[in-house]
């Protein structure tokens, strides 16, 4: 299933330690994924994703900046946010 359907189907009482996003690479897709999955991460958990690369995927970089006030860490092209 697609990411949006998976996130909205996920039981709200089941919180995750880590969610790793690697789906759509447009600003809209990435912002939607962040919004939909962030609520499923436990406090102290990690929200992370792939393709954090301004040249190739500026939408991913902008969505992480706007939706999460930027990443806490960037490891290669993986962004990480501690929630």
C-alpha cells in the first residue's frame, strides 16, 4: 500500500521507536509523509528518511526544513530527527 494509506491505517495507540521514510521525493509528498507518520513515533523516538540531497531532491530538503525545523543529524543522504 502507499505511505499515506499505511499511515492512516496504522493504529493510533501503537507507537513506534523509528519511522524511516523513503517514498515520494516532491515537497508535497515528503511533507505529507512527515505529517502522517510523525504522530506514530514515540516521544524520544526517531523519524528519519532518505535522499536528503539539495541538488537531486530539493523537495525532501525543504519539507524536512519546514515540517521539522530541519534535521538533527544528516548521515550521508539520510536525515534524522529526534522527537
